[in-house]
C-alpha cells in the first residue's frame, strides 16, 4: 500500500532515487530485477541491497518475504515525492514564487511555442476551477 508522504520531506540520494524510479515503474521487484533495469555499469548486488535497506529505513520501501528472497515495493507514491521535491525547489531557489520559477525556466531553457501554449492552457484550466 502506498502512503501519502508527510510534509517533512526526506530527500533521496541519486542512487536511492534511481532505485525508487524502478520500483515506481515495476510496483514490486527483487534486488536482481532492479539491477537488470539499472544502466551500465551495473552496480553490485550488495550496493543495491544497501540502497533498499536505506529506503526502507526512510519509509519509502516495504517488503514481502517470498521463500528465501524478498520482494520490495514503494510505500510512497511517485507523485507525492515529486510534489515534495518541487515544493522544496520552489522554497529554496525561488522564494516560494511559482512565477519566479516559470520566469527562470523561460529565460534559461529553450522553451518551444508549443510548450508555452501548454503552460498557458494549464493556467487557464486552473483559473476555471
């Protein structure tokens, strides 16, 4: 079962997040199955198992015992974690201002006309609520 993430966001390291991305994709997996989907060079089994243990301690992962092996599953929804990361980014770098963040990406990134139209459409939909 996936829980709603609390407001006290625990950040993940790059390696932990890579493992979580795979678990979010597969919904349940063994360490060997996770390693199969990681990019080359493949990490050692013990490295991935350590990431899993850390993720369990942080409350992101649970497990089921299946014979002599364990199957792991996410306990925090991907969209809940993404929302927490986005809020943290907004607070840390843009003084909590979404308009400052959009302006920043508008200036620093090559945003296509199509993407700008999509952003404007989203804003209009939100206004209409």
